[in-house]
């Protein structure tokens, strides 16, 4: 039995064995200060988990200060209020409190996990981190040093280089075209004033979304949320990026790199998360390249012909742009043949769509594995936030299987034509590729 069919069979058996479980009961709480929280009460374990996001992430970094959002999030629990960096960490450890921060392109995130009995202290520490971060010199220099090391390492990483160049070409001068992490140059332009200013502009109530799960009464949770977030300014002033359409290109772009294999990244305008065709696009992506070893590209390019080490596709619905992209890794000598075959498969799916069997397998996996995203309180809190940030209703978790199963062959073909009836993909290659041609048959470079 071919590997793809074997893997599909195993996954279908596993997903079929998963029971259909109703989604958690979601309560929409309004705190005394007017902050909305989506909450799932779970009294079986004495733990409270919370996730909060603010609209605004690395794409809000000022030009020349790339990495600012990530530096801020790396420093928020490195001292706040009267607590030094060491004292703040000791307070977290003494209370068995997990607190973390992060930033992606569009959002900055805070996560909190605490024993129910320590909830008051946990939410007070979160308030300090958000409203009174110290940005003392020692932790700032330490986190900057870590960022410098990460940057230098990225210069030797083909994956980092291809992603960085792809973003530059796809988005140009738009903030999505800039680095999300710091460079040696940008670190020199980020001082304490920049850190404090970004914090003040970002953390507010107007761009705040909260999800919480755990062993706490709704009224108590509302009080705790007001403790942590009630002192934030009403309105955020952080700059948000304008809408942008990813650019395409007639010729591949090659970044020479001394390595026996090449990394290829290709992409084109995608489908927004709010688009009615989103669910059809996710089923199509699962079939084409998002399903790993079960995907069509894996079977055609790797299993049948052995042209790549890895191959896949993904949908990236940024808030200000929609991208469909794919990647492959292969020996330098096989880049041309592998990319030519990938292009042919994309053209084929745009012309023919997918088979009934492929669609059924993708739907079964997607609906059967969906409950696995909700296996912890923290995961559920994250889902509550994601649902709100996407503008979906509270019953989305229960509705998801129906949304996927409602996708038809006509839907998939229509979406495939929207995405892949083209030959002008932006293609970036890092390595020493051979046989690389443009769609018209000319050598690229």
C-alpha cells in the first residue's frame, strides 16, 4: 500500500474513533468596568487559565525599530512596579504562576495560568506587568543580547533567509515586508523610551479581547479581570497597517547560499478569513498540501518521484493581507524539476479540483481532529480569543463540523481557480538551484 493511502487510512480510523463531543458552554461576561470576557467554567481542576490579546503586533513596529514588539513582550515579566526582575520571577515561582507574553504580526498576547487559590496574586502581578513595567537596564541589555544572538544565527539559516526575502518582495514597503524580530541595526535604535512608548500605545481596553477557563465563579472572574485590565487606557493609539495585496513575480528570485539543498518558498494572494470561501479553501489546502504525508503534493512530488525532502502549502490570513503559500526542500540538482511538478499540480487542481475521495478524507480528518484543539484549559482559552478576533459567534465550536461538511466540489473548484489559475507565483529560492526556469521556459535568477 502506498504510504499516502496508508497514512490516510490510519488517520481516518483514529478520527472516526473520536466521539462527537459538544463544545464547551461559553458565557459572555461583562465586568463592572465594562470589559467583555468569554468564559468557560471548569470546576473539576482548581486552575484558572486566561488569554488576552491586543490588536497590534510586530507590524506596528516603527520603521527602523523592527523587533520592538517582541522586545517589549520579552521584558514585561522582567520587573514591574516595586519588583525587580528577580523579585518578579520569585513572586511567580512562589505562587506557582505561569505568565507569558508574545507578539506575532497582528496581535500581542498575554497568557496566565494559576492555581485558583492564588488567583488574586496572579491577576495583581499581571496588572503590574501591563501597567508598570520597569524596563531596567540589566534585563533590557540581557534580552537585547539574546536578540543579537538570534539574529546572527538567522543569517546562517536558509529558512529564515527565504522567509525574510519573500516577505520583502511580497509586501514591499508595507509593515508586513519588514522583519518581525530585531536586527543588529534596529536594536541600536530601541531604547527605554521606545519600549515604554510602545507599551503605552498598545495596551488599552479598546483593542483588548479576553478568554478564560477554569475553577472560578463568573462574578469573581469579572472582579479579577477589572483588577488586571481596568487601569488600562480606554483607547489604543498604536499604528495598525493598511490593507495590502501580496505581490507576484514573473521570475524566481535566487539567494545564493552554500548548501547542498535549496529551500523554496512560493506564494500568491490568498483568501481572507472573513471570506465566505474560507472553509472551502481550508478543505482544498488540506487535500493539496496542508495534510502533510496525506497531501496530494506529498504523494506526487515526494512519494512517487522522490524529488523533495518536504513539501506543503498553507493559508495565511493576516488581518491586513491574505496569502496562500507553499514550500519545498530538495537537493540543489532537483529544484527545477520539483518546482515544475509543483506548478503542474497547482494548475491541475485549478482545472480539475479534487476527487470525491480526497474531499471526503479531508473533511473526515478536519472534523474528527478538531476536538484535539480543545484538550486543555489553556487551549480552550486560546480558542475563545481566536473566535472573537475573527468575528465569529460563540457557537462556532459546535458549528465547525457543519461548516466543513457543507463544502461542495463546486466550492472547491471555484476556490482552486481563484487561487491557482495563474503562473505568476512569487518564488524565492535559497541555495544553489539547478534547472530553475520561469513559467515561460527561461532560466530564472
